[in-house]
C-alpha cells in the first residue's frame, strides 16, 4: 500500500503547523516543502472542512491548527485523505460476490480487512503531538 500525495501533504502540513505553533501562509508551506500551491490549497480546504485547520483571511491571514496537536490522530488524517482504502477490488464498496469466483467464501478478504483495521489502529495510537519536537511522549 502506498499513501497518496494528498495524504503526504496533509501530514507534512500538520507537522509544519504544529512545529510553528501559529499561523502560516500557503506560500510559506508550499515553498518550505517544494510542493504545488494549488495542491496544498486543496488539501488545506479539506483539513479546514474537517475542522483540523482554521483558515484566517486578510493581510495577516493563513492557516493554523484548529485543535491541540494531541487531539489529532494520525490514522484519522490518513483515513480522511485516502480516497480508496481497498487493498483488492473485492474490498471496494461497489464489489459484488459475482466479481470473483472465490466469493463469498474467500478468507483472504477477511484477513486483509483485519490487517487494514490493525494498520489504522496502530496509526491512531499516535497523535500529531507525538511527531513534534520536544514532546516527551515521542514513540
């Protein structure tokens, strides 16, 4: 499994803002990471809509964390940003048993669902605060 670029940008943006502990502009963040302003703006709009970031307009505006870093779970961010979490076609919502001759008795799908559940449970053991310098609870 490989996380998409939007997930990578979301996580890096949250870390950047957590380290800064204040407001930053889209230009500042995009220049810092060498990423597209347009892509970063789309990611930021998603994070604002989900109340992970606050957007402030105006001359001194920008984006900042909407909540404490210890309240932002890494697995939740990944689930939010990933549009397709299905590891196999049969795991997609639109899949039906007739799509594979092994269904409905296939045990592989159940194993992969459990593995994915464990993956996100592990990610959610960590918060943004765990990724920031100076946090004594770093893992």
